C-alpha cells in the first residue's frame, strides 16, 4: 500500500531518483535555468526549495546538510552566496516552472525551470 507516500517515482529506483534530483539541482544552481520534463520539474521543486530555505541562514550545520544532499562544493557555495542572498526576503516559491511544449521523440511535456530571483 502507498498510504502517505507523496511524490512520484518516475519509474526509477530510489538511488537513481536521488542522483537524478541531485544532478538537476546542481545544474539549476549553476545555470539558473534548465529545460526538463514537467514531471521532473515538479519533483525538483520538492527537492530544492527546502535546500534554498536552509541556505538563507548560513551556519556550518546548514552547509553540511546541503552538501550531504548535493555533494558539490561549487554548487553549495553558489547556493549560499548568490541564490540565498537574492531570495532572502522571499518566504517560499523560489522556482518558476514554465511549460514549453512537447518533446519531438516521445511527446513528453517539457518545461523550463528557473530561479525567480535570478
């Protein structure tokens, strides 16, 4: 039974899903705009918005926690230095998801994911 289990699996194992979210989050932090499928974009929002909220208070514990999720020094540094300082007065909703049509090969719904305060 799937009672009280939120989110979608996107037909992946848990380790593959975690690495997918980590890689999408790192790409979003580095580039500030990425193009992916709509389902992945919605799941990415659930993954990265709590990390941005933690990055707003720069403590050693928060840096270690975010690093445990991302495992990338450059992304963690940019998240705490640039992204969190720009969204300091925002209470939530750090990402914007814009639908951008369908993919040619498999007709999957695509979306742009960007940081609101870029």
